[in-house]
């Protein structure tokens, strides 16, 4: 079983940037990976995904502001977030794309507030 550890969250002002990282305990090069978020009282949603070949796709709400990337040599997936909005406030998780294959990590809290 692959363990996932997310990091990089924090408190940022609207318009600011953060870079999230997800470290996997074993190789994930053969999996399409995604970043998800869950805001209070809402369902978890996928916001970005990246295929094994590096193709990316984004939810409309983050398109043009978020960039997902992966480093297969380091077993990591990253999410660069720019022009953050209060609506981006959530706990962010990484996992495979649906259907998820691994147990969820603890996530990393992102709070966008002035």
C-alpha cells in the first residue's frame, strides 16, 4: 500500500500563491494522479489531474490558476496555486484519479483570507 503525505498548505491572502507537495512512499509512475480538495460542508472534489505521460486537466474553477506536475524519480506530485481566492479554502489531498487506489493522507489545509 502506498502512503501519501501532503504538505505546503498555510494561510495566504487573496491573490497570493502556494505550492503543495505530495510525497508517495513508493513509486507512483504508473498511476494517473490527482489533487483533490474538500471545503467545510462540501464533498471532496478533484481539481487537477496528471496522466502518466504528463498530460494535465483542471476543474473550471482553478483553470489558469493552478498547475499540477509530477516528478516520477522522486515519487512526488505538486500543485502550484496562484491568484488564490477565498473559495479555494479547503483541505487538499492527492491520490490516484478515480477510482482512487490508495488510502487518503491527512491532507494539507489551505486558508485564503485577508
